[in-house]
C-alpha cells in the first residue's frame, strides 16, 4: 500500500481544521508554545503519524563496505566524510522510514536527516549553546517539510532550514555539515575501507519506496503555498547552496557549472528514491558534488523547487543565460 494515500486518510481533519497550539498541548506538554517564529499556526499540519510514529534512530551499528549486502548499485546514500573517522554511508532505504539518525562521527554529534516529501537530505551538527541535542520526528509538516523536535526541550525545528520555530529554543540555528547524496556504488568505489549503516531492527520494508511516483506528481503533498517562479515545475530537483538554487535539469545538461564562487558537478548513476516501488530501480537523478573555489566540499541540499521557494521566497534562481 502506498504511504501517501494512507497518511491522507488520517490527516484530512487536521489539514482542514484551523491549527492551534491548544490542540497539541496534550501531546506536547513540555513545549513552550508561547515562543514561536511561525506567523500563523495554520502553516503547521499533521502529516498523519503522531509524535515518534516515525521512529528516529540513535547510535546505529555499522558494517564494512565489503561486508554489506542487499544494497543495489544505484540506490542513494547520504555520505558523511569527516576527518578522523572512516567515511560513512547512511542508506536512504533506511532514512525513508526513519528520517533522522542521531550519531557521532569523529567526536562530532550529528543528525543525518531526510525528508521524503521535499527530497531534502541534510546533516546537522547537534551541538548548540543549549547543549548537545538529540532529535525525533514530530509528525508535523510545514510547507510539506518535516518538523523535527529536540528531546531535551521539545522545541520544534524546521528540517529544511535547521532552525527552531516553536519552543524554548526558537530562533536557534543548527550548523549544517558538508555532506552529500550519492549512489551506493559511487560511495563504495571511492571508499573501499568505508563503513555503511547496518539495517535497523524495525519491521519495515527497507528498500521499497512508500511514496511511489511522488516526484512525478503535479503538486506536493499537503502544500498550499506558492508554486515556484519561472514556470519551474514544483517537484523538479534543485541544488541549493545558501539562498541560491540551480535546477538539476540545467546541471545535468552541462555536467559542470562554475559560478557565484562555487562549482557544481553531475554524473549519472543514482536512482530517485521517490519514483518506482523499488528504490534502486528509480529514474536517473545523478550524483552531485558542490565545492568552493579552493576545492573544499560545501554544505548544500538537493530539494524540490517548491520547498526552496517556500523557505527562500527571495532566493536567487540560477537559471543561466
């Protein structure tokens, strides 16, 4: 059964009712709803599952690249390469069902996150002035993007921007680490001595896509905001670096773009995680790397165009020509 229709049956009332913190206080007694940067509570909707209904993972186990079986060559992983630790791959086949992995790499506490509805895969440093935080999935959406929460203060965080939007930590921003999404084959070839997250011990259909054909949809799920400008389809992927967005279609045509102080490269080999039922058989989206003028990896995200426009309405569209 596809997950989106299933979720929709549970959230029709939530999506049509006027949102109010009073409605959520029983589920979130420790959240300070008096502090928020959200202009209207109507922006926040239930995505269907309750708090922790999508279970985040903590301190996952890893196996060597040579020992790992079951992954297909084209399926995507989020790569975390931090000096002082073996390169790590976090398969999207697991993140699709868990969305957040709380881990520690080379002494740095990290949160590896993936929001399927925005195709947004970002890795955050969990250290803040308030201490080291750990994150769970709230079950809420804003502009179709996952709302995370920290377990320490139960503040709510917008995954796409890494900022607390409700609660005691409102306004606090997480540092984003320069990680990227690539195919399992690409990671394993470059990092034969690397490690990959082991399969979690949950009863999930790992390797299958519960959002079949989502990235071919005409509209995003539970999104009522403006569509992107320049006649860009809402579910076209864009490479976001800061407040700039390069359409992936443009990058794929040229293979490399250098402008605005960054270099973006594309090569084929990665399957969409949001297309066919089996993730590894999805349509081609390619592997993207983003580097600065000195050749160092840059923090970036490959998200859907509608999400970029929603969270960066004044952002710059890098259309070329």
